[in-house]
C-alpha cells in the first residue's frame, strides 16, 4: 500500500511520476541555491553552502547560447518558477540581474517567507513583475513582531503588481484568532487561497516535500530535489548541455527512483521498497503509456508539436525509436497489476 492507502503503482504515477515532476520547473541563475533573508525560523539553512563560498557558484555571464537552451527547456514545462533570493542577485550578481528584468513575464516566483517579504517589497513593487507568486508563507510570530496592518499593507502593494496565489499561515498554538481572521479575510476578499498550519516544522517539511516533486534547474545543471540543489556536495543528475527531450525522460525517472530509495532508507513504509523492487525504467523505449505522461502536460504537447512523438489511443509513439522491433514502454511494473 502507498501512504494514502492506494496501490503503490497508482500513487507513484500520481505523486512521483512525470506528470508531477515536469509541471513546475524550479529555476535559478546561480549554480546553487542560497538565501540571505535570515528568517528566524528557516528549515533549509542547514543545507546551505557557507556565504564565503557563494561566489564560487555565481556564473560570470548569461551567454546568448545558454539563454537559447533555457528557453528551449522552458517549452516543456507548464511553468518556470524562480527560487533565487532576488535581492541578492540584484546587489551581488548585478551582471545576472538584467536577464530577469528582460524576461520577467516568463517566470513565477516560487515563494516568499517572513523576512523575504520585507526584503523584496521594493523590487516587487517597483521593477520586477513576474506572472505571480505561488506561496507567501507567514509565521504568526513574525506578523506579531511587524504588526498585522503593516503586513497587510505590504501584501496589498505586492498583490496589485504580482498576484499572490496562496498564503500559508503558521499559527502559534497559544495565540488568539485575531491575526488569522484578518489574514484569511484579506485572502477571501482578494481571491487568494489561504491555508493555516499549526506546526511550522510540519508545514515546512510538507512544503519541502511538495517542492521536491519538481525538478531544479540551477543555471546549467538539473537536480532532483532542493537538498541536492542547495548543498555543495549535492550532485546533478543531468546537465543542460546534454538535454534531449526523449532521452531526458528515463534519466529523470532513474533520478526520482534513486531519490525515493534514499527516502526509503529512513522509512518503514513498504511503498519505497515496492518502487525500488518493481519499477523498471527502459532507456531504449519507443512508447510512453498515457498514464505515465498525461495528455494535459506541456511536455506531452511539445513532443507531439515538435514531431518527436505521434499520438495513439494508448499513449505516445516515439518517432526516433520506432524501429526497435515491437513496443518498448518507457516504464513498467514487474508485477503487471
Ligand atoms: S526566505 Fe525562506 S529560505 Fe530564506 S531565510 Fe527565510 S525561510 Fe529561509
């Protein structure tokens, strides 16, 4: 059984499969993620490279060649979301900042947490207007320190230029409902979804788990999760230079299966051992069954529109491998259930 009680095969396709992995690409112009917002409670900072080493991960330019490759990749993802600390890019890597300014309408912003809102207010109200912000995460402790009126004023100023999609509020167990009520009313009045969580730790681990279903493109390297994209020792699973739409799919699936195996080492849950033992991935494939890459994904549509695959009733036939002799699926499960 999978964590939600369904069959592991169905759970994998829905939660860890290509439909999920290829939806939202996390993007950075740096080669490793680093944030300088210095929030009181930050549960990713243990992964970070030391600030003295950050300069080693700042590329010297955004050459036109790499821009071309980025935009080619972006064609395959429903959305591309910046994870950078924009203030840091603007101040400390000013040669990279014009790329974002010139292409701001291509991107979403992944999230803003506590201090990052204050830190990014001038940028997001005066010069950089991406398509939206997926999540603004606010702890009650932070709101009480700043004052709810100040926070709402900042949200209004940002939302009018860059639509906020969701606010995640971390509630202190001992506090009255005042802050939560004001924030949730503001969300209801402004078409922003609202989520209240009671444990910051739980919320952050949920958010990390959810973000880690997506890929990270850090300048020219792909990483399978946030921890890999953040730590100096985290290894990429693919590079931009070698990206080819057909061969990329098994490479991604191998990386996801390996990352689930790592999680499984610390979990008794039989889902992880099922995936390790039963999921087969075939590099030489010529067929992508429909449930493996759903028709609604941009990757599916791009493979078809670029002539790399042909639609059938049951999935996509890959043009370049059609002479392999018979149907060779991208993946199957050993038990064939
Ligand atoms: S904005 Fe996020 S990553 Fe940066 S310090 Fe705050 S919690 Fe940590």
